C-alpha cells in the first residue's frame, strides 16, 4: 500500500476525533438500563464484562468500576445477560417504561471453561481483538515461572542467554526485539521497558512479576492503538495482577540442578474486614524466593526474591483506589554464549563457558497509586502516579580475546535509575445521531533520571571506562481515541496520538559526546470492525507509530531522523466456525523508515536503513470434549532490508516461522494435565544468510491435582531431552590460541535439557 495514500485516508478519517464534545441527545423519549457487575464470591466489581440484550444488537461492557449503561431503548421488556469467560450470570429481566431508567446488579459466579459460551466482539475496546484468545490461554496454559508470562502473548517467543537473571530476548512478528525495543510491556500500568538502558534500548526485565498473581493479559499487535507510543512498533502487552485472592496459599517447588522455589500468597483483608471504607475492599501480600544452579558446568548461583503488596478498595459508589508496592532483587553467575568451534574441538562441553566470570545483579522497587472516579454524564476519570527505582549491573564477554589478547574482552554495564510517571484518561459515552460515541482522552508523562556506564573489566575488576554519564529523558504524550458504531454491525475506531521527547545526555569525560535534543511525533490510527454475528468479526486496521531511540545516539546528531516513522496495516477476522472452536487470523505488514539499534555492548548506534515485514498470524482454540482442549498458534513472517542488495538484505535473527500449542486436560475432580510444544525454524543470523541460527522443536509437560485445601503437581521442560540453542548470534571472536583476527561463526547459549520439578501447595 502506498504510504501517502494511507496517510491521506488516516488523516481524513480523524474527523471523528472532533466529534467527542459535540454529540447531541436524542429528541425522542428513550429509556435506559444501568447496573454494576460483581463477582458473587468476593464481591469485587468486574470491569470489561460484556453486557447484551437478548435478541438485539445492543451491547456494551462494564467500565473500570464495573458499571454499565444501555441507553436509547424504547419502552418494553428486556433480558439482560453478562458474558465473561469462566463466569456465568443468570438472565435478568427488566421492564422499562417510557423515559424510565432501571438499575440492576449482575452477580457472576465462576464456572468451568466452555468455549461454546464465548463471543468474539469487544464492545468496550474493539482493538483488543485477541482478548478471547488470551482469556482462554490464561485459564488453560500452565505457568511455572515468570518466563512463562511473556509467551502468553500469541506468537511471541523468548530466549535466555545469561544465567536466567537477564531479561529475555523477544521475538514477535518478524522482529528480533532484542530485550524489548519494539514490544511494549507493562504490569498494572507500570512500564517494564527501560529507555536508554545500559544494555540495550527498551530492556524489559519481567522477572519482578510473580506468575501466580497475574489475573489478565491484554494484547495489542501492531501500532494501531493510541494508548501506546514508545516501544509499540510490533505491539503491546498489558499484564494485570489480581485485585483479590480467593484464598491464601503456601507453595514449595523442588527440581533438578539444585532448583528451589517458595511462594506465599496471603490474604490480609478477609471479606468481613475493612480498612478505609465499609464498601468492598481487598488486600494481599505475595512473596517469592527462587534459587537454582542451573544446568551449566559452572554453577550459576541464581537467586531471586520478589515481594508484592496490593490494596483495592471502593471508597464510595463513584471512586475506587488501588495502591501497589513491590520489590525485586536478583543476582547470578552466567556461562554466556559460546562458539560452536570450542565445542566441536573439545575445548569445552556443550554446557561449558569461555569466561566463567560473567553474571550480574539487579533490583527494582515499584510504587503505584490508581484513583478511578465516575463523574456525571457517565464519564470515568482514571489517574495513575508511579515511581520506580531500578539498579542494574551486568558482566559480559562476547568476543573473548579479540580486542584484548592478554586480559580478555569482558565488559561491565551498570546503571542507577529513577522513573517518575503519570497517566490520566477521561472516558465517556455521548449520544450521536441515534448511536453512542465512545471517547477516550488520555495524557501522560514519564521521566527517566539515570546514571550509567560501560567499562572494560577483567574478572569483574574495572580497568577503564568506555562511556559514562548522566541521562535525563522525558516523554510527554496525549491521545484522543474515538469509537463509533456506524451501523448495527460496522464500528469505526479513529485516534490521534502525540508524543514529544526531551533528551539530555552529559558524558562525564568527553563533552563532545554530550548534548540536548527534542523530538515529537504525531501518530494517527484508523481501525474498522464488522460484527457479522456475535461469533464472527472482521477487522481492518492501520496506524502510524515510530521506532524508539537511545538518548546517547540522539544528542550526537539531533537533526537526524531520531524517531523513524513506522507504518502498519492488517486485515483479519476472529470467528467461531463451530460452537467450540475460536479462530483468530490476520494478514499484516509493517514498514520502518530506519531500524536503529543502540549497541550497549560497544557504545554506538547501528542503522539497518528501511525495513519491510509482512506475515500471517493464525491462532486456534478448540474444546474437543467437556474436559479436553487443544490450542495452536502459527505465525509466518517475511522481512527484508529494503535498501540492501538482494544478496545481503536479510534481517538478522528475524524469525520466519514459529508455532506454540498443546493439549490440555481439565477434570472436575481436580486433575489437570498439559502437553505443550514450541517450534521455531532455522533463520538467518546475518544479512548474507551465510550463518544460520538453528531452529528447534520442544515438548513440555505439566500435571497437577487440586483439592480445596491442597495441590500437588510436577512439570517437565524439554521432555524429549533435545539439544537446542536458545539465544544465537553470528559473532566475531577469538580464543587464546587463535589468529589475531579471530573467527566469525554462530555463538549460542544452550537450551534447557530434561528438567523435572515437583511442587506442593496448601490453601487456607
């Protein structure tokens, strides 16, 4: 598609954004139904629950406080139903007089998962077209560690290459995202990606999250959603922790390689107790300790501690407060990436290391407060303020003895960072010509204030400094998002986002490397959704975004294209061809003006020039019987460097085919079991395709038995004990006895061998 053609139509469609404050009310006397949706067990209000009237197309969803409104209704009798995966609500009959408003309370009780009850449209947030898929996965897919959370995003793969303590390498939609440059990740509104990080732009260390506390995931692929700006080129994932616990829990895990884990989830505010209000309140604490020596020849001494406290309370019928605090700390030794020739020649074993002094430590402390208020005229105001203190220290050696034949090429990357942030949104519905215009106005800012350095080291002792300085980087953003049903079946979503960045880097030793710069981006979006039936939806989406950049690179040439434009578009459908089968498919394309990578290991920026990607995503979720489920994600991606010669136009490490799936059994007796597979194919490791990263096929298995007071279980990673490579790179390196120029070949971190863990939990 011609980018100018796309830009013209995107901007032209944004006239909808001007309508948010000019809607007019119906002149005819109409009636309405108001209500709230709650969990029947906990009493907590439930946001995002679909609300429908039987036999009619009228639909909505509960807002952030669990409230909903169905307006513009003629007098008559209606049957109201709430639909949420894993919940059941009895039908409620409401009789409306002319101009009357009736109020109802819908209490939802949990039930066994049934795909027959799933509907595919999302009336409150149509851009969340993968909502049905991710809701099913959250119920079915087992979570053994924090590493299992990111792969809940359909089509996302991860790889680890530093002893388990470092952020994972991410692959999605034909991107080697590195540690997060092109995929935006957040937890309860707290940003995970780090701007201008010591190791790499967008570094997203997700290990501060306790998997048992995650309640929901929202996935937005592509640059089509106005709430996301920086890092959201390939998409975004929003993780949401639980607001309350069904019961307290103590869990112990023991596994091979000296692996141990202890978990405590403690409900500190039982249902009949209160802190600040007599309305619904909940509060809990979660702690996790993990230790493993891992499977490498050199023990990894990997330790991690997580602590989380969360309070959620309904201060009044119109106001809720959520307060969260957490702390995470981790340290480890690492074996790093090893060259194939060292194993081939018998210098080391497959699980050996060239420089055993690699490793690191990190910690993160989070504080967040969210105040949500329902205003008059059915508007919702949500405000969040947050603070993050983050520290990072990493020792790596990728080239061994190439640059320093005597002492070796080990480097240290470290930083100390504070993040201050605020986000606010104003959301309301406005009658507009017999329809309802849903408007969201959002504003936000994020300030990163950090000291960082890149230094040469020998056995973790600093020898000299390569780069050292102070970064002050702030983002201001605002967006207007409008959703309007043009007919009973066709909905248009148009939005406009504005981002402005202030970059400031002060190099402590070399003023020539210091500077200031400012840059802004305007990103329009246009998305169309056609609901043929409640079980068949088609969509066409398009949007502008931008590729993230590092402050150290920006200030050196502020006149350059420091925020390269991204243009994406896709068509697809979510549908149920049979009652127990949910299918999501999309044909997509994404163009980047320039693919910039700040190489934190060397202190410089690499430009790949223009890139083009396209692909097909297919996700299937099928309920074979009442207790047996099958799922599969299949993703084909094709990417090229546009300005390069055909012999050297491959995008290094960009996946071309990935697939994740499995078979899951969930018995009413409490027995659950799952057999999972992961598949990624061979792919180019450099632009010339002369070195290939090796693909793999793995099987994992999980089984558990749960009763009201206890649970026992076991898991096996790499059931077939396959030899496979996790992170892989084409790297120039030198071993002690080799020529000065060294050799360029595949370097890799070996993947987990057969790994058995057992666990036991007690509920109280």
